C-alpha cells in the first residue's frame, strides 16, 4: 500500500478544527486531528509545505518509522505545532492500519482492559449557588465525575468560570484575544468555600475536580491544596505553570491533594521529571497534542511504571477524531484514570460521523474498523475557518499573567 494524497481540511463547525486525510492507492484512507487552538494555520502550513511532500509514495503501514522520520528527521523536535502535525498523520495511519485489519483500533493496542471509560464534564457559574445547581444537574444526567469552577466576586467572569466560555457556546469567537482580569488573593479563599458547598449539597459519592489554569505560584498552590484536603478532590489541575516542574515538589511537600497536569505537554520529555519523581498523579496529555496514538501510548506506558494514571485532555477544541483515538487508548491501557469530555455542537457531529458513543457519564470506542471517526467534506465546506483566540489575562494593575 502507498500514500497517494494528504489533504488538510480546515473548518469551523462551532470552533476551528484542522483535519488530515491520508489517502492510499488501495482506496483506504485515514483521518487525523491536528488542531492547535488559536494557532491553527501554523499547523496547516507545516503539514502542507513540510510534511505531505515527504510522505507521498511511502508505505502507510510503517507507522513507527514515519513517526520517527517526522520527529527526529525535522531536527527541530517537539513543540505544539510539530507534534500536532505528527499527531494528525499518526492518527490517520493507525486508522488505515486498523481498517485494513478490519478491527477497531483498541484491538491493535492490546485489546480491552476495561468495559467503559469514565468521563468528567465541566460546570461553571457566576456564583457558588449556580455551580451547585449545575453539578446537581449533571449528577442527574449520570455523571460520576464533575469539574467545578466559579467566577470571582468583584471581577468579570473569566475563562473557565462563566456559563459560556467555550467557543462553541459563543464565548470565544473573537478576531483578536479578549483580555481578562485575575486576582489570586480573591480566588484563593473562594475555592474551598465552593467545594464545601458542593460536598454539603451533592455529597461524597461523586468525584469533584478543579482546574487552576496555571494561575498560581507553587506556594500558593500548596496552600490551596491544603485548604481543599477536607473535600477530597479527585484532582487539582494545572495548579502552576506547567513548565515549572520543580514547583510541583513544593506543592507535594505540603499536601496530599492529588495533582494533574499535562494538557500543554507534547512529548514524554515534557513530563519525564514529573512522572519519574512521582510529583503528579494524573498525566493529561492528549493524542492531538502529544504526537498521536503513538506518542500518547509512549507517555502512558512510561507513566504506568510510576503509578501515574492517564487523563486525556478532551475539551471542545480536541476534535471528535482525537477524542476517538483517546477513547481507544483509554480502553486499552492498564493505567487509565479518567477522560475529559465536554461534548460537541450538533454541527461538529454532522461534520465528523463517529462510531464512539457517550452515555450517562461513560464513553465507548465502538466496534467500527479503524478509530471509527470520519469527516464529511461537504459539511466541512459549509463552515469556513473563523479566526478565534483564547483570552489573555492581566492582574488588576495591568500586568500580563498566566491564565
Ligand atoms: C481543560 C482546558 C481547556 C483549555 C483549552 C485550550 O482543562 O479542558 O484547560 O479549557 O484551556 O483546551 O485550548
Ligand atoms: Mg485544563
């Protein structure tokens, strides 16, 4: 079998997605996700100008060799753009191999290790009462794990806390980044109150999670971890900027609060220290940003040696294609932890017919050959690329800060 064409499709059925289609001379094709939120066009150019010409005529079955060719061969290794481009190709190649084998992808990864994949969804609110209501509503919909975020009184709603902060929900379609305001001293005392109210109202039979979005210093995060201990969170996510790995040691010295990080990591090298020193409990890399199925599997296998569990990043900007790959990996690996799942717009589902399915808090990969996700190119044409950016954040005095 030979690769005859590589198409890169950019469309915005609610938010922008970069999708790769690898076509072969035997009629089989595979689909991959290469979306980097807010930097989509950089990956498109990388794929079209620098990757596609090198792969035409190659055997799509040599997945590991092509991964190494694109990783080592670039000389400029790692980074979100390179690794998303590799991911797009890698997912498509696994899709082709599994379709050729007439097997669902998870069978090629060693078969099932579990019957279903537990997900968490998000609840945000302008005040604690609104978040409590939102969490109760999701409990009624069958969710066993829920991420809770609340706006800070006295500040405008910020990313991750307002009711509609996702692009698909209307909060992010901006030609230029919006600017938000952050104040740590107002946030730190509020979060324990949120989780106290949640435990009082929804009880202890539910996993509660919280995302700090990299906004704290290590000692601030240590304080938050200690204050949250009575409420037994499933995890505290991205407590500090992810590149400051030694900072996690400071947090660990002060709290037994489980820690999660990794949504902006691209390779095992980004998390080697955090995993091997057991400074975290969950590694949140995802197929599209960590080099596809091949990259993800390498990281999770490494993590399993150190009792660190998986938690694939799965917001709306991780397309249904990457979500499908994540679910196949989730169901196969021994050290699965949880899968983030925000759900998608109807238009996104129309554009990506898929075999995976969601029901009452759990996902299934489906039994279709391949990873089971396709792209309807006619539907994609109806939704052209629309520039959109994540917000930036400033302190109350105007200093730019992490968000
Ligand atoms: C999460 C995330 C997302 C990211 C977004 C960036 O935990 O789901 O933090 O909300 O911010 O995916 O593109
Ligand atoms: Mg996050």
